[in-house]
C-alpha cells in the first residue's frame, strides 16, 4: 500500500495545471522534433534542453521526460510511415513499414500507440516498486563498486550502440578523456585547458551533444542528398476487435522484457526492442507472419521500447549512475537544476521523484489521446523541404548553446565539436558512448581515486568486494566472448580474412544494428 | 597500410588522441596509486585507449577494408555559417547573424533560392523574438 500512497502523492504534484501543461508541451514538441529525419531522442533532448532552464525544477523535469518519450513516439511514426530508422526505432522499420506497404498504416500507428501505453504502464509499476528498493542497494555501493558498475556500463553501451565492443569502448574512453578537461577537483590543477579561461570549467555538455548529434547529423544528411518522399497515404486509425485482441499478448510480453532490460547497465530501448522482437518470433501465436507486416511485430517492440525507456530511469535515480547516453543527458539536466540523482534523491526530493513517476503515466495518456489521433497532422512536417529545415536546426543549435551561459563563445566550441562529430561519423565511430563517457568520466576518476586511497594503492579491492567482483566478472565474460567470436570467424573463413557483410556502413544505419540484433537476441536467450 | 581504409584510419586516430592526452598528462603530478595526482588517471585512460587503437589497427588487417568517404564542402559551409553567426551577433546584432546563417548555410543545400531564404530568415527572426519575450532568453537581437 506504500506504493499506492506514494503514487497518490506523486499525482498530487504532477496534476497541477502548470505541470500538466509542461507535460503536454514536452510530449508534443518532442514528437514533432522526433519525427524529423536524423533527430532521435538524443538530439531532440539536447536541442530542447535549454528551453527548460527558465522553468521551475519540477516542471522542467516533467517536460524533459515528456520530450523523451514524445521523441520516441515520433521516431516510431517516421519509422512506420517512411522507414527512417533512429536508434530507438530500428525494429519498427521492419514490420511497421511492411504494414504501411500493405496499406495498414493507421493500424500500425494505433498498435504502436496502444502498445507504448501498455509498456509504459507496466514499467511505471516496476519503477515505483523497484526504485526505492534499489535505492537501498545503492547505499551498499562503495567507490570500487561504482567504478566497476561504470565500466560495465561502458562495455554494455559500446556493445549495444555500435555492435562492436572495440569501437564503442574507444569512444567511451575518448569521452572520459574529454571529461578530464578543466580544473581537477582534488588538486585544483587546470588540465588540458590550453590556457583558455573558458575551458577552466570543462567543456560544456551541450556543446558536445549539439555538435555531435545536431550539426554532424545535419551535414551527414546534406552529404547524402537524399530526398524524402512525404507520406501521402490514408490513415484509418480504429482497429477491429480481433485486431485489437492480437495487440495485447505481444504488448504485455514486450512490456516485461523491456522493463527488465531497461534496468540492466547499458540497457535501454535499443536492446529491449530487439529482444522483444526476437521473443515474439519464438513465442507468438502468429510467429510465421512476423516480418511480413503483422501486428505482433509492431506491438511487442513498441511496448518494450517504451517500457525500457521508463525503467532506465531506475539506475539513474536509485544509484545515481546513468546507464546510457539519454540518461546521461537527463542526469545533466537534473544537475543543472541542483539535484544530484542517487540513493538520496528519493528521500530528499520525494515530490520530484514521485511527481516524475506520476507524470510519466500522464505523459502516456497524452501520447494516446493527443498524438495517436493527431498523427496525420504531425506527418505534414515532412512536407517542409530539408533546405528549409536545416537552417532552422542550426539556429536552434546556436540558441541552445548560447542560452546556457549567455555566451557567444560557446558557439565556437559547438562548431569545433560539430567538426569532430563529423569526423567521427565518417570514421564510423558512434557518438553515444562518447557522451556517456564524458558524463561518467569525472565520477569514474573520483571513485577510482577514492577506492585506491582506501585500499592504499592495491587493486585487490576490486576483486575482494562481492559487488565489484561480480560486475568485473561480467565484463570479463563479455570481452572473452567477443574475442572468441572474432577468432572463430577468422579460423572458419577460408582465406583467414573476415568479409564485412555490409556491417557498419555510416551512410545507412540499418545494417550495423542488424549485428546488434543478432547479439542482443543471443543475450536475451542467454538469460 | 591503406590511408583510405576506414578501420585503419580509425585506429590511427585513436592512437593519436591517446598520445596527445597521455603525453600532456606527464606535465601534471602523477603521484602514486594510493595518493594519485591529477595526471595519473588521464595517463591510465590514455594508455588503455592506445591499446584499443593498436587492436583496431591489428583488426583492420583481418577485415575487408571499408572505403573512407567524406566531403569537406558541406561541413566547411556549415561551420563558416556558425562562426559568422556568432561573430555578427557579437559585434553587430543577432538579427543580422540569423540572416547570415540562413544565406550562408543554404549554400550547402541542393537548391538555392533568395525568396525562400528571405522567408526562412523572417520566420527564424520571429521565433527568436518569441524566445526572447515569451521564454525569457536574453538574446542580443538588436
């Protein structure tokens, strides 16, 4: 009953007129921006983050969360109608787009909407029961355990986002190094500042995020010169009763898978949707139809996507460690507002925590009643040609960077990271692990130094503590597995050379995650 | 040793980044493990990154080469328009900056139209005014 009491407390805070407005605004703007090609949740949040600075804390967090799941829904809409993949909607491109080809766009969109609602609802139950309990576990964590958890996060994120451990890990390390720029907290030494005064406080997160995700993406789209054909088909939303009945089991299955995978380090929407899709392929009553455009192929993954997006808040709020790049951005937003996420957050800011949890469900309702029926109007965004859109995106990047410190100099930093981000993109280096590394870098250093201080310089502390030993063990298994797979491939191929099967082409994102699909499928079946 | 192989160039890039950060970290006090100075952790991380770089290069020998393709035109245009926007906003005002941003950046687009650019500029200036007066951002518009 405690949970119900807490939830009621949360609704009390979330259901003020002002917060409702922020929630609706976040959902709507998030959906609109998320629809645009090349703008996934990460770029949408970094573009819109500065808008929340002038809003009171509770409202700002609620609006940001709204932007996040709004952007996710927008992603799946563009995936279903036009087969534009984003990180969080790769799977929706498979069956969703097939349904569009069959003329069932409306049904696919409705299925995605309802399944997201179911997934979100299940996840909120998990969130409100698990987060306080996990917060208790958070108190058991020592510095060495935090280090091990962050390292595991790097490994898992590298694995999920780029499909290749080596690439992702390298980017996370580059991120950690970038996080070192600025004044060292322990000694006051200025590191890597090149004697530039504005680097004393470190590089701005928004500059990195907007450079790598905003500007680099714009240039990539311009390089590709691809012309989008806007969606012009008819949309008939309401399904028949038998169709509706088919949504439920898949959506429930997806919700459970998503909720579980969302909590794990490095987890989140991307891996959850692949796992749910794989599960439906094995377990669904209509498994022979999956891949040809059937309801189950959309429902399961949409529910998992949404559920994982919610439960990935748990590690952030209970332990204080963001587990993927989106959560890292969320954490930055929390810190800007003067709140340190972690085991103490639920105790010290119960209104914010439970208000946020309640607003997630309200956001779900908004998505269902606002976005699903209005989707045909949202789609008119695509009638705007890209030549008109991208100057506007650039302008928002500039305003976003500027408004953090009211400093025009920051725009130069963003431009520099735009260039670096473009280089990374062309070298097929995923920027998401970099962002996570950047946020976790200073925390990793702090905890590493503390652990070393406590153990008097002996590395045994990482093995002696049960939590860190377990986490490091998982890392070891992952690394070993990857190496074995690589060596086996090498031995099996006749000329001892691995032929890339379209793996990791920067221009088309879809093939790279296909390998991730295989691996996450293996992960899911291994559990 | 192909500079046009994306995997190979990536490994070289990583090693270069590691060398820069690792090299500079020697300028700071290293200390010892139990009482580490500001230089120790960056040195550890860059060493790890260097190893990853070496592994990437080694791996690129066993994997089919992927061509490295890039065009410097678009990224240069976009960066120039950002820098121009910032400079103009600083020394003149942001309205002029917006106009420059629109007219310069659209050079990278597939088609160029003066009338359309005027319309985009007007629209963005309106948005900027809304930001300033409705959301309370302090933009140096005029």
